[in-house]
C-alpha cells in the first residue's frame, strides 16, 4: 500500500506519513458522495451560499496556520503562502457573492411562440485531482463554483501535501458542509480510475502534468465523462524594442521566480528583440540576483526550496543538458551541496532546439532568454512550443502590444504585466496546456447541466 508523505523540502526531514485508503474505503467515500448529492442539490441556494461564505471566513481566520502548512510541505515562502490563503478566501467569496447572477435562468430570444429558458443545474458527483504547487488555490478554483452549483466532490490531492489536504477538509467540516459533500481521499491511480468509471460520477477535473492529463482524459473519454484539464505551460515573455526595460526586467524576475518558478503560468521563455537584448539581459540578471535562496519560513525569503529533491533533480537534468550542449550560464546553474531541495535563480541564453530546455517545461527557478531579430520572429519563437497557457508582451505602444498579443497561441495574454490570477479572470490554455476553463463565470459552467425548458404556447 502506498503512502502520502510530508517531507520538509527545506531540510529533507520526513515529518508525517498517511496510508492510502483501501478499496473498500474508496467505494464508501463514493457512496457517501452519491448519497449526499440529492440533498445538497436540493438545498436552497442561499444555504449553500452561506456555507461557502463561512469557508472564506475560516480561511481568513486561520490564515497563519494554513500558510505555515504549505510552507512546511512544499517550501513556498511564507509571505507568498499567506497571499495564497488570501486569494483562496477571495475565490470562495466571489462565487458566493455572485451565485444568483451566475445561476439565474437565461431567457432566450426565440422565433417561435411561447417561451424558452436555459437553467443552470448541477450534474452530480465530481472527482478532483490536484497538484502540490498551490495546495489551496488549485482546490478552490474547482471546489468553490461546484459547491455553489450543488455538485459533490471527491478530492485526491498530491502525495507530498497530505496535511494541507486534510486542512482543507477540516475547514469545510468546520464551516458546516454536510457529510459526503466534500471528501479528501488518499487514493491511488487505480482507485481514481474506478471512481471516474462509476456511473454516479459525472466529471473529473485535473491540474497537473501532461502525462497525468492524458491518462485521466483517456479514462474519462472511454466512460463518456466530462473533463477539465489544466496542464503545463512554457509561457513566453516578449520584450519589444520600445518597452520600458526597467519595468520589463523587474516583472520578468517576479514572473520567473515567484513560487520558486513552480507555476504553470510562470514566465519561462524570455524573447527579446535584438535592439534591446543586451540591455534587457543585464537588467534581468541584476533583478534575478535579488532572489537568493533562504529559509521559506522567514518573511525575508523570496526563493525557498523546490518542492522535493525529485523536482530539483528533474530541473538539474534540463539545465545540465542545455549547458552540456552549449547554452551560456549568466547566473546560477548549479545545485548547492547542502541539505534540502534548494536550487539558485538561474539565467540561460543560447538555448537551441537540440536542447531539452527549448521545448520542455522548466518547473523551477531557471529562465531561458532568446534573441529575436524582429517582431515576426519573436512571435514565431513564442508559438514554437507544445504548450499554450499564458504569455506576456511588454511594449511602450499599447496598440502594437495588442497586435502581438493577438498572434500568440495561448489561452491568456498579459500586456506590460506578468500573468496573474484573480477570481473574476478565466484561467485555461490551448494545445498541450489543457482543456476547459476555471474561474469567472466560465468555472461554474464546466460541470453544469445547461437545461432547456421550452413552452411552445400558452397552456389553458
């Protein structure tokens, strides 16, 4: 039987271990979710709203405790961890505050006699599979709209943040969610596949790797289940020759090194027009030096450890492959010989297509800077990726930046800013970055039955 384990990535110390659930426990968890669904669905909307508002309030009340847990389990610097908790509370509030608006009947303008409306209704039990890099935020994006809608949830979290997963479930229980409406399950892949196949489960949402997304999508498709997949990204950051280079370099450092560079929407490929390449690179390196590694529990630390030594190993392989094949190291590039999963802020240039770092996602604090001879070439490099999640364009000419943004093949583009997230902004990508959208009103419609009710003529 496998385990879910808390290992402090700052020290390598194993702190806690939780066994996987048994097959019997997995079936029982699904039974409870299925039994809870009709009561939760039929509960008045205002009751669901009140409970979700309470979830938001509890996140704020327990901010320090919740933040400390994710710092402990995946190494997020504590200031950033508090920011994640704040964002999560805002997401629950957002959906609670807009529940009536999002779930209101849509009256159709039809050509025939009578009336037609579209109702937004829940569908049933959902399975969520979430990653470690934003342990609370990723869950909230999925759970908040679906709890408001009236679906019930079985949530499999990442194996390296079990205490964070349990904390979410505890908060929901303290808020008053009925038994079975939301349950954390320390399940294995086989148990999750069986849940997805069960007729009572109506959909699955996964945030994670391409490989995990392909596996989940295959099972869901085989059993005719709706799925949302939020996968990897290798976001381009284009710097045009009329950009404010100081602002661009400062934003580039934040976009690359926040959360240890462990974000699917982190800026990863910096594509700079030739006329400003040298000046931008110098400024970017200087900004990157400020991201020194340190104790993630300190308010002063900007760059903590990676989530695990395994994650660091994967990053080292990509960086070393690039260096061995001729890439130039401007900063960092070598893991320290010390306890923990630390890796320094790293800046590379000269990365070519024969290097793994050209096309693969660098999930950690390593940046690749490309030189582009023209705006056209910058767009070509930006789109020369299997991923299509987010992107950034820096320019002093807003209309020009918009024209470039329109040509970037991603689900999201930011102008003169790094990618950010907010409850009212839709999140999702194209190509290998996934299928579906979360947040804003899009997020509440992914697992909803958009039911048409048609009355052709007046009934006497």
